[in-house]
C-alpha cells in the first residue's frame, strides 16, 4: 500500500519534496493516512446506491452537482488545513 500512496503523494506535492527524515515522516505518517481516510469517505458518500436514491436516470445533473459539492467541501477543508499547517512544516520541504 505504501508503495502506491507515497509516490502518489510525492507527485502531488511537486515541486516541493521532503527534506530529511522528518519531511519523509510527515509525508508517510500524515499524508498516507489522510489519503486513506479520503478514499474511505468518498467511497462511502459517493456510492451507487446513494446515487440511485437521488435519481434513477442513467445520467443525472443532480448526482453530478452532489459529487461536485462534495469535492468542493473536501478541497476547501484540505486547503484550510494546509494554509495553517504549511508555515509549521515548510522547513521540512524544499
């Protein structure tokens, strides 16, 4: 699992990269659990059953808007957290 998520996270933070042991510890120890929680959360919120409950049509604007609203909320929350965390962890990334 780490062999998949660490390179994925590493690509996501380019051009910044971990510098030293603490930087890698932050990337692996914090980044991987956050990605796993987001996958579980999105897998439980964006289910086919929930989508069919909104609309039985093959394509539904309502389902698309629901997924977009979910993505905006998640991205906003992560951006807000990152805004406050970056001044404390930037010294460990170059």
